[in-house]
C-alpha cells in the first residue's frame, strides 16, 4: 500500500502542476518584440532655411516611439549635384558655439553618433531620406537640424551651418 500511496501522491502533484501551468497560460505577460508595435510618444518637425546664399532648404519630421527609437524623414532642396552632411544638435539655430563637454548645458551637442547621419546628395536639386535612429529627444530641451557642405571630416560640432531649422515638438 505504501507504493500505491506514493504513486497516488505523484499523480496528484502532476495534476496540480498541470492546473497551475494552465492558470498561467490564461494571463500571459505582453511581450513586444516588433519595434513597429510601439506607440508614437511625440512628433517633431522643422522647416530648414538657408543661411546666407547656400540655397539649402528642407522639411524634416521625426516620429518618436516608446522603446527608444525614432523614425526620421528628410526632404531637401538644394543646388544640384552637391552633397551635404546633416545632424541633429541639442541647441536651437541661435546657438553658435559648441558645448564644452557632454555635461555642458549650453552650446551645441550632437544627438546620436555620426554613423546615424548618412550624407545626402541633392542630385537634380532635391533628395529624400528616411532613417531610424536609436534614442529619444528630451521634450525640455531645444534641438535643431543643421546642414553643411560634405567634408571628409565627419566630427562636426554644428557651428557655421549652411542651413538650419529648429525642431518643434507635438504630442504623439
């Protein structure tokens, strides 16, 4: 009878374990593994205007998603057959000096890495670009998008742009 009781106890444990697992399956935690399923938390946009006689102008939009991701759309009008570097900087278009370091609350500071910003070529006088960048813009800070003629040096501090536009934020 001892062996039968042991077998009976084992069967009851298996049955209880099955019920416990079944109960967990009814209320699973939500897992999002597709970036497109994250909601938009903010929309940013800018009208970029030329500085001096550069002739570079653009429209720029950013969809900022929960989950630390942004989708950028850039449409540029510029003199034909030219290439430009563009970057998002912390600081508005009135800011003309680079930040002393990453902790400096004043001055221009590059948002993301230089690899996030491929050059844009104007071709016949216009170009469009869609890009995804990891990160989130801080709603309490000012940002600008800046352009300069493409150069071999990619570590630009944002000063002396040929075009600039302040980013404006709207809720998602």
